[in-house]
């Protein structure tokens, strides 16, 4: 009799357990689903829901559906969204200025040096600095190296003089364009296409995949293959929300994030190469390739930015990144 009653109790409890609402993670970002970050977010959704047997539901909101890129970090801190993948330079305005080192021109000579930084002690130290802001860092996702676009060819630093160039909120990027004689304009990513189309700004910098998926090439006559800077993302989560999750759920989500990170970083270069090919095939944008002399002129023009930003992003941090580059054979 007791055994029968126990089985009956279990039978009554099981439907309640199975009917329990899943934990919802709102994952917001500002790019298209077919950009590297967008694909990474969708892969995380797939892996997280599989890995938790449906106990977690990830809702992905691309293209600033929920928040513009200048609003999303505050929304995360308030808990109205649980997960983001903002550009690393977004943390400068938040008070964690060290992240703006990623914006320094020509700071990463190649992807190997970049990986040494993000996957090593420097990357871990930077994540630690977010904790006081109620944010936990989960992973670094690559986008890639940037190109310049404008309605005139940009070959030498003097070609930038007087141009209004859109930037993310970053004192480093502001200083970079001022060093080139341009006028930096902070603007939300979702507003860039229309601003280029209407002439509110003359040009911008971004990765080829972002240029293509946002159709910027349709309203820009020239694209300079400069590889002068880097765009990467920090996948972050509201720390209070993360700490409230059951341990087994957190463990499953960490595994899903590791796999999604490998996927996102693996496809970033491929996506940018494909975007360049698509932009070229569209026939609306002329490519400008810099020769060694022109690239050296760009480096020389931007070099003062390092000294100017030492007190902001940290002299020791810049030295640590340059040490990784030196170890890889770069001067």
C-alpha cells in the first residue's frame, strides 16, 4: 500500500515538474543574425537549450531589437536583459577604461597575438574588473580587423582631413580619427546606414562582415583594406542572475558558451572574407589596397595615440599586449 501511494505521489509531482517554466535568458545584440556575432548567439541558444534539456530558453534579439548599443549595458546591469555581447570598447564609458586598449590602432598584428591576450592572464584580468559593475564576463568573441569606408579614396592620412567619421563611444577611437585630421562622430550602430546615406557622416570603420550585413557598402563608394584596428566582443551576463542559477545549469551553460565561442571565432575570418567578396560582386564600392609606404604613413600618424592614451587605458596594459606581439616576432 505504501509503495503504491509513493508511486501515486510521484505520478502527481511529475507533471508539475515537467510543466515548470524554463529559465529565460534574453540575449540581446546589435548586429544581424548572419554576422559572426549573430551566428555565435544562435549557436549558443541551440547548445544551451540542448545542454539543459529545455530547462533554459534563450531568446536572441538581434539588430538592436531591444536596445541600441549605447543603452544595452545599462539594461544588463538593471537586469532587464540577461546576456549581451557588446564591443569591448563599450566598457570605457562604464568606467573600465582598460578595455579601450583593444581600440588602439595596429595594437594586434595578427590573430595569434590577439588570442594570447584574450585567452590568457590579460583577458582574465579584464573580466575581473567588470565584477564591481554587476557584470560577469563569459567569453571573448572575435569579429575581425577593420576597414575604412568613405565616399572618397582613403590612401594617406591627409585624405581624412575634415571628414566626419562615425565611431563607437571610445576616447581611443576619438583620438585616432583626430590624429588623422578627421572629425569623429559617436553614433549608435543601428543609425549608421541612414547617416551614411544622408551625409550626416562621411564614412566609418568596421569589419567587412558588419559593413556588408548592414548594407553600408551600398552608400559608400570606397573601401580601404587597412586592417588598422580590431573589433571584438565580450559575452557578458548579469552577475546576480548568473549566481542565482542552479550549479548544474551554470555548468551546462558554461559548456555551451565554450563550444559557441570556438564556433564564433572560427567563422569570423571566413565571414569577413566572404563579405569582402560579396561587396566586390555588388559593384558599388571600389577597393583601395594600401602599399607598404602608405600603411607606414598611417602608423606614423596614429602613433601619438598610444602616448595620449597611456594614462587612460594603462601603460602597463599596453606594454603587456606589446610583449605578446614581441614574443610572436613583431616589433
